[in-house]
C-alpha cells in the first residue's frame, strides 16, 4: 500500500525543479550557439555595424508551434494561457502551446534560428489555431474565449514571417486567412459577451495585415507572379481607408485584370457612394467631397446585393453610422417644418435598419423627435443633429449576417465562397440552434421543465433582430477538444472524476429523478384588530404614494414644459439673429460686388485703351525707324558708288541692244553662292561658340578658373524683329539660359537679359544690338554692340562709351561681310582678359574682398607706371615693391583666419636679387623666374605651369607684372585653402594697406618722372580708392606723418628703399590675437 502511494506521489510531484534545470541548460546552449552563429555570419555582430545589403537572411529551424526555451520559460513565469495547459495541471502541453508575440525592444537580442518557425510550421500553426481552436459557429461562447489568444498568436506568426523576410506563397496565404479572421471578429465584436475586446486594436492589426499583403502582391508582381485573391484584399483595404485618396490612387495604378475584378469594382462603388458633402469637419477627420449626390439608399442596396460578399458587407457595416447621419442631414434639408414627418417604416427601409425599434433608438441618439404613436419621425429643417459624438458600429442582421448562411468560421477564414441562403419564415417549431446563453450548472434538478429555447437574437451594440429571422441550421461539431455548449433542454453532465480518485462522488451531485413538489402549508389567520390596522396602514401608504407620485409627475411635466419654452425661445432668438444678419449681409454684399465689378471694368477698359494706343504708337515708331535705317543705308551706298558718265555711243548701244543673259551654269552658281551666304549668315550658335572658345583660351592663359562666366544678351523690342531674332539665333538662345561647360570646371552661361534680368545682373560680358535698352552696370563691364548702319554705331558710342569699359560696336552694313570673323576680331578688343570678381574665383576668400580690390587697383597702377619707365633699375624696384605688398596681403589674409594652420604661416614670396638686363621686360621675366625657382611652398605642378606661362609671355612679348602677380597670389590662396566662416580683415589693416599702397605709387611715380626724357609731365596714376568698386581720382589725405616728411626729400631711390624696409618689417610682426 505504501509503495503505491509513493509511486502516486512521485508521479504527481511538481516539475518546477526539472523544468528550471532544463531551462538553465537551454540558456547555456543558446549562448554558445549565438556565439557560433555570429562567428559564422548567420547572425550579425551587434558590436560591428554593417551594411544592409551585406546582411544574411535568417532561416528558422524550430519545428514546433512554440520553441522549447520559450515554453519552459513561460511555464516557470506562469505566463501560459489556459488553452496551452494540460487539463487539470499547470504544466504546458507541447502540442497545444503556441509561440507568443513579444514586442521588439531596444535591448532584446536577435532571435536564434531555433526560436523562429519556418513557413511550413507557421502554416501548420495557423491551421491549428483556425481549425482546432476556433469554433465553427461565431455565436458559440467559445468564440469570445479564444479570440484574445488567436489575436496574439496570429500576430506572432506575422512577426516570424517578417524576421525571415519571407514573401512567398505560404506567407501570402497565411496573411489572407489572418485578415479574414480579423474582419470576422470586427463584425461579431470579438464574440458573444466579449468583455476585453477592443475595436481599435482589431482595426490596427487588420490594417497592418493588409499593408503587408499589398506589399507582398507588389513584390510578387515584379517577379511575374499573380494571385487570384488580390482583388478581394485590395477591396478590403479600400473599404478600410474609404476616405483616403492615397488608397484610391493605389487602386487606379493596378493592372487591368485586378482593377476590373468584381470584388474591387463593388468596393469602388461603395467608396463613391460613401463620400459626403455635409460631413462635420473636425481636425484629423476627412474633409467633405465636392459634388457628391449623397446616394445613401443606393449604398444600402448595393450592400444587400447577393454579389457582395459576406466579409465585404462586414467591413461596410462600420460605415453605416456615417452614411445614416448624412442621410438624415440630407432629408432634413429637403423637408419644411410644416411637414408631418416621415413614416418610421420608410426611414427604416432607406437607412438599412433591421426594425423600427433600432431606427427610433438611432434617431433619438442624434436628437431627432419621434412620435411613436403616429409612427413618424420629425425630420425637417429645424432639426439640429448631434453628430459630434462617437457611434458604436451596429450589428446588421438583415443586410450583413444573412449573407453568412450556413458557412462556418473555417469556411469564411479559408475563403470558401458560399451563396447566402434565402431567408425563411420562422415557424412554431422549436429552433434547432441551441441558446447562446448556456444554462447555469446546479446540483439539484429543476422542479419544472425548462421552456424551449428562443431563436438566436443576439445583436451587439443593441442592434435588434429582424422581424422574420432566418432559421440557422445546427453548427457542425468543432474540431477542438472542449465540449459543445449545453442545451437548455438537456441537463449538464456531471464533472469528470480524476483517474486517481477511488471514492464515490457525493450524493448531492448525482442527478436523480425529479420529486413531486411539496404541498403548500396554509398560513395562520391574523386577529381582526391587527388585520384592520394593517389594512388601514396599507391604504394610507398607497394614498400617500399616489399623491407624491402625482405631485412629482406634475412638477416634472412643468419643468419639461419650461425647458422646452426656454429652448424654443433661444432657438428662435438665434434663428432671428442669423436671418437678420443674412438679410443685411446679402444687399451689402451685392452692392459691394457691383461696385467692385464696375471699378474693375473701368480699370480694364482704361488698360485696354492704353495698350491699344501703345501698340499703335510702337508700330508707327518701328516703321519710322525702319524707314530711317533704309534711308541711311541708301545714302551710304550713294556715297560709296562712283559717278559714271555714259558716252553717246554707249548710250545708243544700250538703247538699241539688250542686257546679256546668264547661262544655266552661271545661274546655278549664283544661286548656290547666295544660298551658302545665307546659310553662313543664319548658322545657329556660331557667335556663342566663338565667345566660349575665347573664354576657354583666357582661362588657360591666365590660369583662372571662375565657376561661371555670364554673358548677357539684350535685344530691342521696338527695333526690327528680324535683327533681334538673328542675334538670339547666333547666340544660341533657345531658352532664357544656356550653359556651356568647359573642361577645367568653368561654365559659360548665356542668359537673356530681357526675359531674365535677375540672372544678367552680374554679367562679365554684355552683347546687344544698337537699339536695345541696356541697364547701367554697377562695375565696369565689357560691352559688344551690333549695329546695322554707321549712324547707329556712332549714336550708340556717344551714349555708351563713357559707361562701359571697354565698349565695341560691330557694324554689319556690308552685305558680303563675314559676321563670324568680325566677331572674333572684336572679341580681341572687348575681352582682352577675364573680368571676374574675387568671389567667382575658387581659392580666393570673400573675407578679404576689400583687401583684394585694393591690391588689384594697386597692381593696375604699377603696370601703368612701368609702361612709362625707361631703365631696368626702376622695373626691378617696382617688382620688389609689389612683391613686398603681395607678402603683406598674404600676411593680413592669414591673420584674418580664426584658427590659422601652422602649415600656411610660412607662405611668403621671396624678393630675388637684382638682375638687370638690357630691357625692362627681360628684367621682369628674369626676376619672376628667379622668384619661382626659389619658392619652397605651393603645388609643384602649378609652379611649373606658371614658369611655362612666364616663358611663353616673354617669347610673345606680352609679359605684364600685374598678370603675373595675380596668378601667383591665386596659387597662394589655393594653397592656403578656404577661410573660416568668421574670418575678417580689421579696418585698421585696410587703412594701413591703403596708406602703404598710395605711398608706393607716389614714390615710384617720382622715380619714373625723374628718369623720363624732357617733355610735358604726364598725369599720375590714380591711387587706391577708398571704395573698392569705384575708381577715385583724388588721393586720400590720411597719410602718416612719417610719409609726409619723406615727401620733401630729394633722393627718390632712398625713399623707395625705406618703403621696402618698412613693408618687410611689417611681415616680421607677430600674428594678431
């Protein structure tokens, strides 16, 4: 006996110790596997970030519905669901446990392949959930029991598909079944008497499932695969986002077979009919749709059609409150207050209600008066609807639930299409379907037999049943192991006894035959006095209760009438104020509208007259100008033709003879020659090509690479149209802007100055015709004009020569002139060098822009003085002085840096020893080559290129000290790099540099004047201006006292050497803090 008890205790001993030990082993094993998978590349290393394209695809290897590690962990932590337990114990059933959904967290590690189920196992798990756990009849109370479990476990199935990046046929099939299950739960509100069900959470998971399905369909279509159920779920997604225009756009982009499928076409019709023009607009809500007919009756008729599927109707059911509110608002605007009202039966029909009771309840929710005695609803213009509230989605029996017919939950989820049965009239026979509410379990048998169960009339959200409900057939036996719900006509079976219990159950729980009810005992009679007192007390109480009830009823009715009067008075006052404001606003608005229209008409008429007059005047002016041009051209021809005298014999022979005729070959040659001349004249873009070639050559020669070189083209609006069209044609202007990129990075931009004046403000070259209106430039800019007569050219030069620098006019009055050759020759004069600002040069700093302009003006003045010098010694001194000023410029630029680099503090230009030659150009070239040879910084290739250019300039005789110094300073700035954002040159440095430059100019000018031959004294070059962009003619008067004292000395050579020493001492100063 003791051995049997020990065996029994051992068999039923808790397994916590064994489970904990096994879980510890699995944790150690999983830790080793994780390290191995990371080492082999199966899992990414969290400590080593990598690229997304290098990630490996995770393939699950778990062949169970729930991994062993999770099952043991949840068993220890008591997190198992009752559907996962072995009956009668707290232990997990390996055949019933399903992997739970866990939200991804920041600190959670990636799952191992042993924790992820492959697609085949996921499909098997979904079969178990939907075919074993889910009851066949949604009215079964077990439906509400398993709903939270299935909601979580289907979410975990979708998570495993996402982790494995699986988008194949199995994933699509599983997602389709999950989406159908969510729609079924939305219709049944989680099941009969579901307590913790949330419509918002159900809609959220349905939207995510449909979004994943749509992505899967799109990806498979790119691979050439199509799926027959795609139109069905596209329709569900459209109904779920019924007012989202983006969903409608996605549907319109679908292929034709999918778009024209019946499910999607029905959804599109419902989407069109749902749109409203009387929606109460709120933040976050969809806006009204313009020009919508509000066909609410057609909406309910389409939902009731047998071609519309059951699940489509379930989704459309959520739209019923919005459509019904829009219908009531539309009806209210159609009926006057004098109308007697609409019959309730009519309102029930057009609103798709199940019966009049549901209609009355809905109308009272929106504050519509209903007269139940007459059976009418007071829907008219005086109704103020209370639509700013949340309505519970209804449960429609006649429109939606009738479509299910005999289909089970498994048939609906698996997508088996069944036609809805025709409704039959309920007979007096007892219903076949058991009652939805099970009979409570009791220990004693009922005294009286229970009445037959009523037909199923459950309607969530207080939706009443139909008057003629359909008789549903009995549900099939579910596949799960739980017993079917008990019937009211059958007693509940006794609970099963455990296998290890040997005692008999108590007698009170064993069902027995019903005993006859006992006879009631007669009550004892009360005494007469006591009976009289009791009756009197009861009568007084009854009378008092009636009086109190009557008084209270009168008070309630009086208060109700008072409130109705107050509400009516306030409503009348508000309506009166609105009507008054509307009546006053309409005539005022009409008068204002008429006045504004009259004023606008007067302005338009004035503008029309002015434009017509202006066009007429412009036409007359153009004709006069054309006549003047033709007259000038004829006069020019008359002056060029010689005066011929014809002899008498010639005169007689001409009178008697005939003009010589050309042969056919001569005519063909003349025609070809004229055609070639016309082709050359109208060849497109030749002038633009010549200008681009000129800019490219100048960039190469000057070693400058500005980002852009802008050429602005201006044509006349009032002049000959052919001339303007010809100039735009030669410049290749088919648009407002044309770009020509060069090989070294510069872009030549040709813009239309008339159409795009903003882009033409900073042009480095302006091309126009002589009759065009060109805006005055802010800085000296080259100008190339095209004239068609000498008189035009002279007039243009007189008016524009002083503004533009340089200014060149090309006259095209000769018919045989080569216009392209004339342009190339003119470009040599008008564009001798690049006219670009410092801000267009890469490597130069915008922070030292004023300093750069001072130095440029100073270098130009030095070139002017060197052109008047006669001895090489002056050229050597000028070279040394300009080099010292360039070093001072570099020093100030480096001092303007917020954090100067140590590698750039040693940049300076060396002053070579004096190397006198026979001529000034040879001296300058020799000094430049010595300076480049001794340079210890800079790019070697750039230095070598500058040496080559220096030798080429020397060979051509075009070496200029200004050009050379600009090139070497640009190379220095390119070597320094870009300036800091807070770089700034102090004003005292600018004044100091200007003072030194002016002093150097005066000293060099005095030496040149003493060295020149006897003759009239030329004018001194202009000193550095105070404003960088303008050329001043008066020298500044803020020179230091030391320089003013040195002006009186007679040794100009000594003054120059002193100035060189002073500029060199400035280079030795410490950088500014």
